[in-house]
C-alpha cells in the first residue's frame, strides 16, 4: 500500500515541476470581477504586499464611494502610495451622465500617468469596469495603454461585469461568486469589514 509520505513525495515532484516550468518574469494584468465580496479588498491586500517589497503603488478609484473608508485612511499614510479618487460618485447618486463620464475620463488620465511610470510597480484601477459598462471609457483604448505599460508593472482592475475583451487581455482573472452576503440579512455595512 502506498504510504502518505510516498503520496506526498509524488505530489511534491508534480508541484516542483510546475514551479520549475514557470520561469517568465514580467508585469501581470489581474482582473477581480463577479458579484461576490472581495474584489477591491483583494486588490488592497496586494497593495500591502507590494509595499512590503518596497514597491511604489498607485490606486485610482473610478467610482467614488465613501471618503471615510479605512483602506484609504491607512494607505494614504504610507510612503510610496499615490491614492486618487477619481469618480464622481455612484451613478444612481449623481444621476448626471455627463459628469460621471467626465470624472471617469479624468481618473483615466491620472491612471495613464502611472501606467507610463516604470517606478510604479503596481497600479490598482478600482471599480474601473463600470466605466466600460456605462460607456465612459472605451475598452479597446484602455487595453492599448495597458499593453504599452512598463514591462515589470502589475495592474489590477476591479469591478463587477468585466467586459470579455478585458478578461481576454488579462493574465489572471478571478470571478468571485456570491454565495451569501450579510447585507441581504439586513446587516449594515460595518466599519473595518465593509469600509
Ligand atoms: P470589497 O470592497 O468588500 O472587497 P467588492 O469590491 O467585492 O467588495 P463592490 O461591488 O465594490 O464589491 O462593493 C462595494 C461595497 O459593497 C463593499 O462595502 C462591499 O463589501 C459590499 N458588497 C460587496 N459585494 C456585495 C454583495 N454581493 N451584496 C452586498 N454588498 C456587497
Ligand atoms: Mg469594490
């Protein structure tokens, strides 16, 4: 009978072979999408990880939610972080299509500055997918800029309903499903967890 140690040794060989085969070093385009919770917070986890390596990080938020979020308060105190809140607000709050589009365009212009700066190791484009959904930005034009970014630079795009062209262009796509969310049971957005 095969022992646990033998089974683990076989598994180790398979894992080691896969690790040895992955030799490419370059910037990676990540998309965190889907209806489940965790798209933005996963991106902010990577911000912490990158800062821990001494990298410079830029975060551009395309939909301005609340301005008292814990992540913004924390990361703004960190050297090496450029944090830009670019959006005008939730579409159902502003109710002004022209203003939303103009705000998204300005946010994109700020993002473009970082996307051409090789000193910035990670760019987070938070809630950017809504800019495509509402037609504020053209996905092909955005992808053209992403393709020309510095070779070592990582980019994370978050937001629900990522367009297919963005998924196709990305190296890593996480489609986070919602099984349940406390909000559905009437729990308020709790500080420290939801914002
Ligand atoms: P988080 O910032 O918590 O990672 P997210 O980026 O995945 O969430 P968004 O659609 O950006 O999700 O949600 C913004 C806010 O709504 C956050 O406070 C988030 O926790 C909450 N939220 C996320 N998913 C759901 C959901 N399915 N139902 C209700 N609230 C949600
Ligand atoms: Mg989010």
